[in-house]
C-alpha cells in the first residue's frame, strides 16, 4: 500500500485449551459467526499432522493477507513443519510497502505449489476466485482450511475459521498460532501487526475494539519497530506515485445525486498513466483512501486499469451503503463498507451501473465515522 491506503509468549496452549485472544470475546461467548472449539481443534490437528503444508494469501495481497500467511508460516516452521507460502499472481511480486515483512524466504511462485497439495490454508480470501492462478490447486487439495473475517465469505473450503467480527484476519492467525503452541517471536509479531494495522486503518476503523489495542500491545511488547511498520505501510511511496495520484484527483468526479442523495465520488487510473511514471498496480492501492475523504460523498469508487486492460475496482462507504452487495453484482465482494470487483466494460459504463446499484443498497442506519479494513 501507499500513503493513505492502504507481551512475550513462551508457548501457546495445546489444542482445545482456552487461548489468549487478539480481539473479540472468549470462546464461551463467541457468536455463531465465529469458530467453535471443534473448529479450532480440527484446524490445529490438520496443521500438526500434515507432512506438507501450503499457505496462500489472496492475489495482489495486502498486509493482512500476506502478514497472516507469513506469520503462520513462520510459526509452523518453528514447530518443524514443512511449509511454503504463495499467492496466485504471475509473477509473484511482494508489494513495495510490504518488502520489510519477515519470512519471505517461505515464498514460492505458483508453479512450485503441488498440483494436488496435501493441505492448503487460505488467509483473508472471501471466495476461491481470490486465489487467482492457484484456485484450481487449492480446490484439488486433500484438505482446504479457510481463515478469514469477511461476512461475504462463501465457505469454499473443507474446514473454516471465519469470524466476521474480527477486525483483521491477523486476529485469527494469532489465535491459530497460540493454539499450535508456537512462540510469539518478534518476526511473527511483525507480520501480525502488519495485518492488524492494515485492516484497522491504524486503529481508526469502526471494527477496532479495546481487545484490538490489547492485541497490539502484546505484539509491541516483543520489541517490534511499530513505527517503521506504520511508515512503510502508510507514509512511504515513490515519487511517480504522487504524479499518478495527482492525475487521479484531477480526474475525480462528484455526483451528489447518487446513493439517494448521499453522493458518489469516482475516478479512473489508466495503465498508460501508471506506465508514464513507472508505477505498478499494487502501488496505487492507497488512492481510494484519498478520494474517499470527500465530505460531499458517502461512497467512493476508484477504477484501476491493470496491465491486461481489466478494471480493478475499489469501493468505500462511510456506513450508509452496503458495498459488499453492490460489488457482488459485478462478481466481486468484500466487507459492507470496503469492497471491490473486476470489470471489463468501458469505465463510464462501469461507473453508471455502479451508481444505479447504490439506491438498492442503502442501509437503515446512520453513517459510521469510519470503515472496516481494505480488502478490495
């Protein structure tokens, strides 16, 4: 991501023991939307008995997806397991804002993932399509564990650890690491903290709870450089990004009549504009978080043309529109207030259709002051 985007533990309890949580309630009071004890026990059994483990983040991974996968990968390696981490992009490129993440020696390109893996665990992907080139191999796995916090998750695995109240998948990854009995090292804490600050927007989004801050404090107590993590994610970019951002803002359009009069602000970033300044697609994820600042618009939409000409859409709502529903109409999804999709029609047609769908996605609640994390 680019600007505006995007306690010590000796060893965790054994499977079935009550874990220390990173956010949310204790196991006894978890809602039905969260994993039960049997779900956790089975996930731990799978990971501790498999001879070969593949961990996947979603395509174009953000800090929560890649941070969670690498954290669990580091924990499993610590426990002596054979593990690899990958995602279905070709080529496999680590986003520039995440190049500091530890554990990258675990990363392999999609071609090095077995065609029929023994065990695959997927992090932060609401649907199998988010696995890109590895979707088929994940579906061919002997067991497929899905670890996620999206309400729109399609439960595409054979086993699931899904908690829609968790502010980040990193919270679930932390509990899994605890139950596996691994030590919380500074490297693991760095990866988990990256996921947490990414999907809480540095703790400013509405899903942030007191438990979220307790989790962050425990991670910071390992000695991680939280300031450097935050700087890399939010406050560092190449000069060319500023030029692309300037063009995106110059081309932004405000439609005050959209979303029942609540307003829509939108813009388009072409591949030609990116190419002119040498900027990759992953480097412009943060544009949406600048555009969405417009006080006259409830909804923000950024269409980013990829290298093949498809439009990667990122959408944000301040709390009055269910964008997960809107984006699902395009074959995408995500959270209610942070979602996305891929489209292939001309940008003007995509914006027009998106606008038309907003009227039927209005929520009967007052707008929130912040939105959930960026997964789209």
